[in-house]
C-alpha cells in the first residue's frame, strides 16, 4: 500500500523533478516556467541567481517593463565591455536597479515608501550574489547583510542617500556598531527614516522675518538651532552676549536675537562672497572671559569684531562641533566655486551636493550619535580639504561638473546614451528639487532632465571613486608621518625646544636683573664717595 502511494507521488511530481534538474544546452542552470503560468509572469533570466531574478522581477513591476524587454535593452544599449561572461549578471542587476531607483525618486515621498527601502536594500544583496555561480559557491549570510562594495555600487544611485565621494565613510558610520563589516537592514531602514524625517522638518523651518532679511534667489535653509529654550544659542560680540536663533543656508549664516516674545532683526554673515572669512572653534564665557570650549568664531573683513556663537550644553561640545562642520562645508563649497569659476547650473549643483551632505550628516548624527574624524567626514568638501590628496578629488569633480549642460530639452536628453546622459545631468541639483526644496532659478535648468543615476555608470568605475581610494590610501603615509612627530615629542626633542624657549626668557630676565643690580651698586658707591 505504501509502495503504491509512493509511486503515485512520484508520478504527480514528475514535472517538478524535470524542472529542477533540467539544463540548458550551454550547461548552466535554468528555471523552467510552468506552461499554465500567466502571460504577465516575469521571464526568468538564466544568467541570474534566484534571488537576483526575484529582485529584477520586482523592479520590472515598478518600471512597467517586462524582464525580457529589460534584458533586450541592456543587450542593445550598453557597450560590449559590460556584457562579458563573468560580469554580465552583476552589470545587469546594476542596469535594472539604477533605472528603478530613478523612477522611485520621481515621487515626492519616496524615502517614506517602505517598498523603496526594502527593494534598494535587496538590490545590494542581489549585487553580491548576482548569478548562479555566486549563489552556489559563496556562503550565504543567514542574516542577509550587505557588504561595503555592494553598498557603494547601489546607494549613490539615489543621490539623496549617498554621495560617491563619501559613500565609504557613510558605510563605516552605519556599521560602526558592527565592527564596520556588514550593514543590517534595520540600520539602513533607520537611517532612511531619520533622513526623511529631518528633510521634512528642514523644509518647515521658518525663514528669517521677511521684514528684516530676504533670502537670495536659490537660497534654502539647511538647519536651525536655538529654538528650544533648554538648548539656546548665544551670540557674543565683545563683552555682550544675547540668546537667539541661528540659521544656516547654502549661502550664509543668520542670527536673530530673541526680543520680547519675538525675534528681532536678523544679522547676516556671508559665506559665499570672498571676505577673508575665518571659521574655527573657540572659547567663550561671561563678560568676554575665555572659559568654555563650546563656541564657533566667525570673522571677516565685513565685521570689525569677531563674532562668537556659543552652544551651551552640560557634557561635551557636540553641538558646537556639528555647527562648525556644516558652516565650514558651505564655506569650502563656495571657495571651490570661486576658484573654479563655476556659473549657473554647475554652481547650483555644487551647492546642492554640499547641502545634501549636510542633510545626511544631520540624519546620521541624530540616529546614531555619530561624529566623524577629519578623514571620515560625511561632508564632501570638508573631506577633500582634510585628505592628503584632496586636491585631486576636487580636480576630478571639476572635470565631471563641467560636463553638465546649462540647458536641456526633452528631445536632446532622450537622444543621449545612458552614460552621456548621466554625465550631462546635474544629479545633486535634481535630487534636491525632487526632495521638495524650492530652488527658484535652478528649476529652469532641470526642464527636460528625465533620468539621472548620480555619478554611477553601469559596469564602470567612476574617476571620482579612483581618486578617493588613492587619497584614502595616502592617509596611511600621513598618519605614519604624524606618528614619527609624536615619537619625537615623546623622546623629548619637543620638550627640549619648549625648555629652550622658557630658558631664553629666563636668561633675558636674569640679564635684566643683573643690569639693575649694577645700577644700584653704582649709585651706592657714588653716595659713599
């Protein structure tokens, strides 16, 4: 009886067994779609792993394009160099992922979309195991966590989430609690949730009173502080200090003194024009005393006295450090614009890149209490200023920025290849616009721009990635040199120099004392005579 049941079971499952063991003539594994499947069922791509196929199928639904058509477009639109046997699957995953991310980002609240968060994370997992060989040979992580390279190849496709220059530092920030090896979905999801929340809150920050100060065309507010009574901001000028609200835009710093139940006239401290500005950490205290290390000093030729913004807090100086970082980022961005003589859309795209970096930095700081060292900055221009070969990063960025067209129309944009379209479009400017920021003069440059995937190109390494990697490698030499200096200090050479300086002062004082004694002795002798 049992034997008969077994025979019936084998007969009923015969088609399933055939599907499981069937091979294509090429010898690679292939999944066979059941004959009764619906016509709209996604076509299985034989070169892809099962998980990658599932991700591509989900992307197909978002795009409204069949998987067969997506593969056809990949085969005819992209160069042969990205369709080689060993890279075909991974590059196809990139091709589909980049298009899907661009479609998602056309929606105003895409960061709120749970499907977007889950699918972009799964794109990274699919990138790590794109084909059958990877799926069979590599040990699959049960926790389904994402590695550094997968994150770096997918995340910057959404410019709001990551910048290609700082993406590795962002990965380190997100994985700091897990030894920097793998990124869990819960951490990624928390980051996007906080980023979305902060962006929405930033857009609601009230502008400086219209009767007092008008924002320039294209000027947007990036952050504000001092609005909570328990977290005031104090402005020190000379021996006077006054609480108020501090506002940072992509062009200036504003401070509104707190009057009786309202803010008084706002004072503008320019970051865009060359006024020999100096921004640095400094000490403040009551009546001009230099006691507390919790202030940012701003000085320029437009101000007769330096201005100090104090951020009181019981422990540490994290608020001060954050505001120092973001103010310097805008200052560095404008200096780069002036040095490079950038105009119109190029200038706006640079400012948008700096602005997005500040929004990301704010989210990471709030979600994970993360504060970066100089070599781990999440701010593009601050990082370039601190790295040993940061000038090469800026030079490469300039070469990319100058490719951006100053005007577009739909016909011209559609005729460009995906590679040229990416290089010719202002990705940061478009991303900021899609997030709902009013850019005024920048809007006209975005007409006709249909698809932008940031600085990423399917199957290719962006020159920016190369120079950033080289600069990071140069950190080792810089740290070794610093270690040598520190060793010299420990061995006493630095101390000896300090002792010599003190001794010089001592001997000068001793010489002065001897001269006084000689004068005194001379006077005594003269009286006796």
